[in-house]
């Protein structure tokens, strides 16, 4: 395990997920079901999605270094543009939450939460960033742990702090900071591409 890679993954993924649709989906689920099964289901979905992204990034790293850093630069540049453009949009509306939590068995609430977040996370910026980091660093376990830890922090905030958190987050600022981080990683990858040529 490489602590600097864990930290890089955590620092990159956390601000990307704060204004993301998955935060709001988790928040909606937490208003509908008991918090613990929602957290377990969401955390498991994030673990599987992070593992998929790390695997894809690790496979990408088998290509020549110039190709890898070029693809990583493109992924981060696309992410930076998408985040910057979305900064003026409000938070994604997940719909109206139910006024009261449904009384459903633990496993059913966890399974519903897993399904919703597993589907919502496909092609997400955090998944692209995780794949890019896995391709850039030769430390898949460290990328996985940093990415998953950031996703767990965000989902924990959504589940346990709920609506109070959503009303106070400066979504525009968070998206712009995340876009800046993506741009920094894109520039680093471009420099690595030029050096590899």
C-alpha cells in the first residue's frame, strides 16, 4: 500500500462526489429507509464500482506509457470540463423524499440501496477518476482504498446528516474545486505523455 496514492485518490474523489447525483440519491434513500441498511448497501455498491474502475484502469496501464498518460489526461480533462460546466447548475434533484421512513427488512433496504447506487455510479466522474488513477499509479489496492474511503465519507454524510448537509453545501464552489483538481491531474498526465514520447 502506498499512502500518498491513497491520499491522492481520496482528495480527488471526495470533492467530485459531494455535489454528485449519488450523494442526493443516498440522501433520498436515507429519508426512506433506516440509515444503517442504506449505508451498508451504498457502501457495498461503491466497493464493487471502485473495484471495477481500478480493474479497468489497471488493464489500461498495460498499454505503452505514452498511450496510458494520454488517455488519463483525456479522462481528467473531460472530467474538469464537465464539472466546471455543471458548477452553475443547482444540485441534481433526486425527487421528493417520503415524509416517513418505510419499515422494511434490513436486507431489503440494503439491496435496494445497493441497486440504486450501483446503477447510478456507472460512467460517473468518480469512476472515471478512479480508473485514471489506477492507470497512472502502479498501486491498484491503494487507489481502491482511497477512492472507496472518499465514497464512504460522502455516503456517510448523506445517510447520517441528511437534509441538513444538502442545504448547507456550497455546490458551485465544490464543483469548481473538483474541476480544478481534475485539471491539475490532466496537466500532470499531459506532461507525462510528452516525456514518454
